[in-house]
């Protein structure tokens, strides 16, 4: 199954970054549509950074999804449910530190008179088949994800895995009902802890990306899922959601079959304060950070997409961090705050998509960082 | 009244930065003393970054002070109370994001065979007279602070205000008892809100520093205290503590009357993501950041001292921040996290002293940053 | 303007209490409607206890309102906006301690063959005119609220203020835009602190209730609003919402013009642990608590509506509480938790509507408690 | 090994409950000693309810212990360390809701002219041998604890387990160092998760109490520790502390060998709102709660000691609670708040010792409640 690109004719990917006043506020997207800048039917994905806690009781994500579906249903003359099936909605809670709540719209249009470069930003979406509860956090999910990534690459017109720079995966989790369903059919599940199942599902999905992008050779052992943190993808960004029963995959890369002046690149932060990796990511798309990007270069940055995670060692370069011992503020909130600060210092902006929970997404304590920029 | 330097003979200021495992853990200081690296009687001040919330119910600060006083009393053969009178203890709560709990020891010794440079790091301590409750947050406190800064400069052997780069002030606050005391004597107080009195005392103290360092010309109006945020010092760092009845002032600067290979400089962050200001501060002490300091340059950084504050506008460069609307995490905690991330990205270390509450200390939303470094 | 009761013929008020799985979950209301137990058009008000923090960044309230409006719009064949105009939605965030997220539906029907008693539960809704920004937190709001309460009493068929036992008011607050609007017209506002404006609007509204119910004689001075806590209503429950430009008032009481086996009564908690007041409230509706209500009596309780607030003295019966000094958990969250515990202990249920922010609603640190019960 | 009671002659146990202004404030204990009301050498144990979060980064407990040891060392002419060996210090963090920070002193004196009753409050303290890391959370700890309880009963002069009403146990936990130590000796440990080791150590200790008090017959299976929640003690209260390498046990009960007018009793709360159990506990010591204790009866209550825990089912009597899904406030904080409210409503006081983490201490979601009272 595939969508997000017919493969016929030259296409163009456009990216719009707009603010939100609260998680239910979609007025800046409405304004884009009303002004003619965005054709509602061209929207294939919306990423959102909302101001919840990014943890279990973060309802800002679904609140934003509901508002977005209601908005687009109005413009498209359809139902919110149908919008849900057509447009990938990836909400990430948590704007700690100085991060700014915002939406990033990914739109795909016919290229028309878009600028031509050897390669341009390309997007492709694909889905796995329905995953059974007993498959989550296990090799079945790894392999199904890898296959969906390959399908999405085809949808995006990308042949070489090296041309993929960001793979967003939304994946299911276990609930008590799903565990019971598996049991009733005589199956075991990877974990009975539903919260832990989110980590395992993210982990299996990330390993699937790593296999599809040939970041890992051969295959991985099921026992490595969520455990062997030496295995990781430099381009996966995965998140689990209770509303899903299959993995949803969006591939972003550069392709000769697309037009437009956007380009994407990436690097990997080795730890939360890896500023050189931020610079490296910017350099892959033609930007030349010397300290902080100047105003002209800032204006060329269309989106920054990063993952953050507390180092399990309890240390950052030998100095103790307190993220994992803080019973007042969740560890991932601390991690987003510091990574957000490091990136914002370089980029000169705070509307950066930093999300938490980076199992097998970059090394322990680090994470991938992708940048979409306009060519100079 | 003055202390912290006799003015006779050439002195040398040494700075030691050591970790703490918890707010009551002074073992790394004990190890320094036991190894002979630090002479207990040479310690004139200890700054500490503890892992509390930095707000009203942060007891980690006094817990650390108690532990430090007990430790030094043992080495010095005196009482904890006497240590309290001799050694300035400045604890700042809050190691949000990736910040690392640590102590910074300021030691003053006879220069002996210390390295000679045209100027070297100099420290001086002074106190105001006892301040009456009705004087807090008012011009009396501003003026008394300014006078104490001038006295501390003399103690530090610094003639030119331009040679001062960091002024730490600890100041009193109002309690219900103190308000009642003022009333009983027929006096009014600046505020009846004891929490707000902390801000006003910090504000008045910062303006006192600004006057002494000639950052403001002439004088300031009492009505400006805590209100006119266009008035600020680039070098003040003030904090209020319930245990005080007078202002305690420590001046750090460079002086020709001191020896040693340490030097201090400063810059001012205009907002929480002002990375260029971090670079500028590092350059004032001879470091040359290109991205992140390399290992050799990192090793030369003896201490980084910065202030952080949420911009009152609700915006960072036009993008909304949520610090002031978050009822789960206090605004100053967010501010320390992001500023800590920006600085740690450049310096490559997380044991940085970032404290909150920066009234009249740098512009709204920004704050001073001072760096002490070893000469290359 | 009035609604919620035609005044013609005998009416009957029904109350349904149902759980929610999350703030966007309205499935238990849908089930009530689908089963025929509730006629959608009969719903005049929905109170909801959602699991947000009940403070500034609590988006669970509006999330629930959106979901409720969408649900009822479907059943009523109208728009969510129209539902918003017809059905009072009072969401209160915060289910601290053991409180359980739930909805309370207030439905008004023709009496038909409803049980007849001398008096029965009656409901009436009314609205003030649009309130200008400069009127909020001032006598204009007090007086407009009082008038709306009298109108709602007429709508409810209640002549004697003593027959009113609960008055829910939703009221506007000041935003930066509204302050600017007032200024542009040469007006001043009660406060420039938008958060504080919520307290002043609640306070003025509560005093309006107190005047209408003749709990205060004559009038009140504008200077008393939000300050003189010796003035209070035993029956007001007010909350501020940014979406409003007028006060919305719902009166619940007992009236001879209504049928049905529900009755309402109230008492006032003098402090957060005033268990005798809980007992007294239950006794007013014919229940006889001896320790905890037994199962038969529990089943007769249709709804409990209470207000909670931290005592400003910092003490509960001479013992220090820490609610006002806790920078990790907001004071109103502590207050709801303890009051919820006291009430749940007596009632034997946790789906109790305890809301925070009780200015002039009961004495300082206390608050009204109303009980709706089925006759035995 | 035993202490806390010579076994010779008639003894008397006195209990003093005093407030603290902050976790480092011992002035109310100093006042008791200075007034002659308490003989410092008679203090065998101090329980404290401090205002930290009661979780991992709660430093208020050790801060209070340090302050208490320093205070008593001064009065006793010894070192803080020696006080630590002689006086059991049981600090429990968390005064959520309306709970009030306070200390409870347990003092043992010669009976002299103390009142004589058939039985009176008796206290006994005992310690296990040093427990190896590999013994924690396993049968070795269960059995060693059971033996120490029996020893403490002898110290307390209590023959019949039915006369024991409260057993406080402080127990060790695993740290990375201790795990490594076990490994180096070729041993396995019960868990590699150091946080989880706290729960297992509490669990094993509680089962040890249950065996010693014959609440469980025969023995328990090692696999039941921390898992089979149908096994529990109605009188154990256990807490883990990093500073310990053995279990410290304090038994409180009634004995004919003791004098004085204090008596202790207990009951078990079946869930967090089990008000009838609170009443039952009060009745065991001769109090007759009818609603809330009247002033005369309140004055007879010397101490209330209870355990609180979130029900793992996610429900309280069929209604959903949110304790386990709240990523902003830890579950045990919610549990203490609601249980504190239920008890305070009945007792009419908020200086109640409610602590969290009740594995095998009462049924799931419930916990023991003990009351010490003066005879009427």
C-alpha cells in the first residue's frame, strides 16, 4: 500500500512552519489556506510540537489532531475521520526550555514551474499491514517496518537509501485489551507493561528503518530490540500512539524526480550537547554556521527535526546529569530542553521540532537531527 | 567593613570546580583539601549549583550550606557558625536540562611563585551595614550596595570599574516578622508580599552594582526598582536569602596587584538563545570558540557564571515560549534549561553556574555571562 | 435574557453522572443517549471534572468542551457552535488525590409522570449582557451578575432565595487585547495582570451571587472585591474562562413548580478538613451519614459539588500546610486533593466535583458544598 | 542484638508530636528539651514527615536527619554519627494535600510515678545482621526481618504478637556499587534496577513482619515477594534508605510490663477512602468518632501512623483514578494526599504521619493505620 505520491510526473514538496497559540489553535493554518499559499488537498503530513508534557497524560496531542482534522474536513468537504486516513498527523508533546509550539506542514504538489535542481526534497508515505499485538516489539514489526520504508521510498521516487535523511514512523502500542486479545488466541506479547510497550514499539520500528536504509547489515536479533543500544539508525524518528494498529511511515529525502528549492540533510548528535553535529547537519544543506546562523541563513531553514534522550549512564561527558533521578520533572522533558537550547543557539530560532524517546535512534543519549532548507 | 584580601603583598586567586553527588555531598571538596590542593583557610567563597527547584521550597541550598559549614568547621577547628561568617556561600538551586550539580571554590593565597601577567583574577568581599526592613527594595539598599561594591573593589585591589567582570550579591528579604517590626516602628515597607520582596531586593541590589560600576550615570529613581527594565547591570548577579540582614558582596575582576594565570571577562546575553554573546564572553578571556571549544580550550575554562530569565514578552525572537504559562514547571526552571543548553553547546561542558531571577541583570529575558579561564 | 426553563407547565430536572476515560471521551454520554435514557435536547448543562492541572495551561477543559459540542451537534443536527450557545459547559480541571474524572449532565424535561413532592430540584439559566473589559472585577460585574441570578431564579421558578442551593457562574477574564481595547477607549481596567483578572472576575461574580441571594445586605464596596474575605456566598461557585464576554449563570434549587424525586441542599466547609459540614450538607437532603454512607444511601447521591482553596494563613487549625510554598505543585491542586479526600471518605465515592479558586465562595480556606440526592 | 529497652523494671513510653518550620528546623524539639519536658537520652526514635516529594530526589529526609543528629549530639555531648547509631530516625517525605510537616518523638523512661493500666504503650528496637546485596528482596531478608521483629518484641516486653500494632522497618536498597560487589563474589541480585530494589526490600521486610506476627502461616515463597499482593501485614510500615546495610526494626505495642497512659491500636484501610477503617482504628484505643473527633478526643490522639498507595487496578470502587497515569505528579503523592484527607477529616488534625510505598502492607491500594492515644 502506498500514498503521498503517484510517481507520475514531476512533483514538488513544500514545507510551511506556522505557530500555534494553543494546542487547539489552527488559525495560522487556516490563514495559509485562505491566502492561497497552501492548497488543502496538497497536505500529506502535519508535524506538530505541542505544549503538553509529552508523557502519558499529554492530551494536547490528540486535542491538536482533532482540531486539525476538523479544520481540514471543512476545507476538503469531508469528515474528520477521512482526513485522519489521508493526512499523517505526528504530534509531539513538550516545548520545554525555550522551544516554541508550532506546526510543520508537508505539502506535495505538481512541480509546475518549480525551481529545478539535480535533486530536491521528496516525500513518500506508506503503511504496514495491521500488526497483531503479539507482533509489537518483535521481529515481525521490525520487518514490516523495513518493508514499509522501502515502499515509501518508492512512493518518494528515491532509489538510493543514502538519499533518505529522515523517516518518521508512528507505531501502535499494547493496551490491556490488546494483550487480552493476544492471550485469547494463545499468543504471548513482548511485555505486559503497556507503558513499556511504547518503548519496544518505537525500538522495533527504528530497527526496521535501520535495516531498510542499510544502516545495519543483515538482520538483528529479536533480543536486541530495546536492549542493544549499539544498534541504531541515524535517520529514524519513531513515536507510539494508542490510536494505531499499523505502522505509518513517512520518508523524507532528496530525489532527482522532484523539483523545488528545498533540500534535506542530517547528522547524528552523540550526546545532548553535541553542537558540532548541529553544525554538520546545517552544512549538509549548504548552510555555513559560524556561531549562530545570520538572518539570511536563518530564513533559509524550513524545518529542524531532532530527537532527544537522557543518557542512561547518568553522565554527560563525565558530569552527572539529574534527568533520571528527578521525580518532579520527567527525564524526557529535561532532554528536550537542553537539546532545544543547543540547537536554538546555533539556528537562532526556537520553533524546532525536538521530540523525546529515541530508542535505537542515534546512540544512547544522542539522536538524529535533520534539517530542511531552501537553497541559497 | 571589608575582608577577603588584606591589600598587602601580592595575592593569587585560585578557582576549583568539583562535582557533588547530592546536595549534602562535600566529599570532593574534602578530597581536594586532603590531597593538599586546597588550603581550607584560603577559601573565601563557595558557589554551588544544587539540584533543587530553585524556588520557594528548595531546601537543597541550605542543606548544602549546612554540609559545607560542617566540613570546613572540622578542618578549621571552629564552629559551623563561624565558618558562615568567614566564607561566602552562594547556593543556586536548579540544574534543569543537562546542567550538572557542582561547587566552585574561590581561594585567595599569597602569590608566592604564581605566574605573573599584567593583570590577574582578583577577588574582594565586603558587606553593607545591617539593612532595616523598610530599606529593602528601596534607594537605601541601592546606595548601600553601591558603597559595598566600591569597598569590595578596594579589597580586590581594583581601581577601574571596567576591570570588574562579576559581582555576586546576596541580599535579605522581607518576612512577616520583619514587616511587623517595621510597622511597630511606624515605617512602611516596599511590599507586603514576602515572595515579591525577594525580587525587589535582588532588583535594588543589581541597581546598586550598576551605579558602583558606572553602568548607569547619576542615580536611579526609587520607582524604577523592579519596574524599569531598561536599566541594568552587565555584571551583577544577585540572589536573596532569608538568613541575611545585610548585603554580602563579592567582586571578581582583573588586577595588576594579583598574580596567577586566571583571568575573567564577561558579556551580556540579550535573550536566552544569544549564542554570539557566549562566544564573546569566551573571547574576552582569550578563548577562540569555533563551534564548540576543543578539548584544550575546554580545559582552560575554570568557571562559567550566567543568569537566566524568561522574557516577559512571552516571545523569543517572535516565537512564543511557554515558560510563563506553565503551571507544572516554574518559568525560571525553563529559563535555566535553555540557557544552560546554549552555553553547554559552546563550552562542551555541563558544570556551568546558571542561576535564575535576573531583575536589572542584563536586559529583560537576557542576563550577564562571565567566564574565568586559565591563560593559554 | 433567559433560557433553561419555559416557566409553563410542570418540569422535571434529571441528573446523570457518567465517567470519562480521557478528556476527549464522550462515549458514556453517547451510550446514555443511545439507550434512550437521555434525550439530547433536554440537556441544559454539563459539568465536567477533567484530569488537567486546573491552572493556566490546562487544555483538557477546552478539549472536553470541543468533544461534547461535536457529540451533541451530531445528535441534534446542528453545529458545535450552536450547541455552545444552548448548553452550558462547565469544565473544571484537576482530579488530584483520588478524584475521578466524570461528567454531570443536567437535563430538563416535561414532568409527565415524574414523582411529586412539595418541592423538587429546579434549574434555571441566565446570562448578563456583554461585559466590557473595564467592568470586570468591578461593581458593574457584581451588579450584572446579581441581576442575572435573579433572572435565572425566575427561569427556575424559585421565588425565595433560601430555596437556591448552588449557583454556577462562568465569567470572562482580561486578555492583553481586551486591556488594549479598554485603553483605546480611554478606560482603565481593574488589573493589568491577566492571571489576576481571573481571580477578580470570580470574586466579583461571587459577590453578585451573594447580593442576589441576600447573603449580604445592602451592597458591597468595590474595594472589597478580591480583598475583604469576610464577605462570601455559601452557594456561589464561579470560574473564569477566556472564551466568554458575559457571565453565564446556572441556578440550582428546590421549587414547588418542579416534579421529580431529586432535591438539593448545601452547607459550607469552614476549612479543608471540615467533615461535619460534609455531613450537614448530606443531612439537608435527607441522608444520614454515620461514618461513611452505606451502599443504599450512596446510591441516592446524584452529585456532589464543592469548592476548595488553600487557607491564606498557611495554617489548618494551627498546623502548617505547605500548599502555598510548593513550587512543584500548584496550591489549588493540593486543596482539591485534601477536600476530595474528606468528602470521598464520607460519601464513599470519588466522582465528586471539587473545583478550585473560591474567592468570596465560603470563608478563606473553605468553600460551599452542595449535594443533589434522590429522595429515599 | 537489641536496644531500646532494658527489660528490667517498669518502663514508660512517651510520645511527643511537634511541628517543623522547614526540614532543617529542629527548634521545637530543642524547646521541648530546654523546657525539661523531654530528656534527650530518653529519645529512642524520631519519625518525621517532611515536605519533599517522597521520591528519588527528596533530600529533605537526609537534611532533617542531619539537623536532628546535630541537635541531639549537642545535648548529649557526643557526635552526630553516634546519635545515628543510637536513635532510629524515620523520615518520610511528602505532605501533599493538607498534611502538615511534623516530628513524632518516641521516648522511653523509667516508669516512676507513671499511670498504671493493665497494659500500656511499649516500644522495642532491634536490628538484623548486615544483609548482603544478594540477600535483599529475597527470603534471607524476609527471615532476618522476622527474627529482628521477634527480638524487638522481647525488647518491648511483648509476648503475644496480637499485642503488636505497628512495626516500623527501615531497610537497605541496592546501588550500582552493591550490585557490582555481589557480582564480584559470583552472586546474583534480585534486580538490577536500583529504584525497583527499594520496592523489593520494602516488600521482603513487610513479609518478614507478617511472618513474625503470625499474620501469615508457615512461610512464603520467594517468588511472592513484591508480586503476590494477597499476602500482607496489617501492622508493617517499611521504608528503604540508601544509608543502611541492615534492617532496623521498631515494634510498638501494648504490654503489661510498661506504665503510662498511652495505648496503641490499629486497623487496615482496604482502599484510599476507607473511612470506616479510620474509625475502627480510633475505636481500638477507646475513642468514639461520631463524624469528626470533638476537641476533647482530638487532644487524646498522640499520633496517627498510616500507609498509602495507589490501587494498581486504576480504580477506586469502580471509579477511575488518575494517579498512575499522571506524569506531572508521582502516584504516591496523590495517594498520600487523598488518604491524608480522609484521616484528617475524621481526626480533625493534619499532623498525621502518612507515608507511601505499601508493598505487602495492607491490601493493594490500602494500608495499615495505627493510632496512639492517651486514655480518657
